[in-house]
C-alpha cells in the first residue's frame, strides 16, 4: 500500500512539471505579439547589414531591408516607429517600412524587409530555430505611396528565413491595397488590413520577411505600416515528450481514484 502511494505521488508530480516547461520554453517567447508600442520596441537596421547577431534579447526584433530591386536600396530605405496604431491607441504605434522605387530606370524588382526575431542559429548554435503554424499582422499602405499600373501597390508576399538563409515563401500573395484586384480584395491605401497566413510548421526559421514586388511600374516613395505581429507556436519535440509522460500520469491518477 505504501509503495502504491509513492508511485501515485511521484507520477502526479510530473503533470505540473509539464505545464511549467510549456510555459517557460525560451523559443516560444520570441513569437510575439509584437505591438510596437514605442521606438524602443525594435532595433532599426543598419544599411547593408542583413542580420545582427550581437543584440541583447530585448533589442529584437531587428528590422532591416534585406535586398532590393526596382530602385529600392538600403540607402533609400528606412525602418522607423510611427505613432499610427491599428486600434488608434495614443500609447501605442506601429513600425513604418519605407523605400523608394524607380521602375522607369531600374525595371522590375522587389523590396524585401526582414524582421529578425532572434540570433541566427547557424552563427550562435545555442539558439533554437523557431516553428510556427501561422502568422498574423495588420498592414496599411501609407497614403501617398507610389502606386502601380493596376491602382494597387505591388505584388505582396511573406516568407520565413532559415539559418542557412534559405527562404520559404508562404503560399500567399495579393495586389496590396487594391480594392478591385487580387485575392483577397484589399480596402486601399490608408486603411488597415488584417492578414492571417498559414506557415509550414515543419520549417524552422529565425527571421520573417515581407516583400513588395514592383513590376517596373512603380516610381516614387513607398511605405507600409506593420502592427500586431503574432506567430502561432508549434510545441517543441521536448515539450511533446514531457507531455507524453504527463498524460499517462494523469490517467493512472484517475485509475487510482477509481480503486
């Protein structure tokens, strides 16, 4: 009888341990939400520097123009804080990503901004790649941005970046801020759009990218606002393993009560 009680107490102790591990898993802490409440809520990029692995944890995300075409270059691109908030809160804001296209001279090309959420695991192996099944965010094309020939603002895509710098483009695209063209329809410049995009949970990443592609018909300044960036986490293998230990423990506890 005493041995039976010891077994019950020992197994029951596993369940709280599982819950504690799931709450404190360090990788999940990097997945948001990012509400960009102030200018200190992110680190703007340095021209020509794709990634920065030397920041303190509270300095991420690091946001920079990863590559540009169609006239967009690091020299004419900026990442700044804006007081324009999705919910109109006076105590919050968003991040404004700006560049300048010159399709007439440089032709087609994209401006890809990358949001680095943690150090590159290839450079700092102690960091784990992130996994997510979905990303959601709010986006607004700033009024006065250079439009394309369709009345929209370029071909918009998102992608994740792995530690080998390979990119996984999500199966999502639209003619940004064009009310009549693209899927899904968009409300136009100056209006917030809510995006929810499925990601491949099997693909690890440490940075997230947003690209606006200029077909060669956009000329002039272009800016978008991003707010409420949030990733849906995927349980890590270690978490699943401990969860597997915890479930039998709970079942045995119920059996013991039944006896």
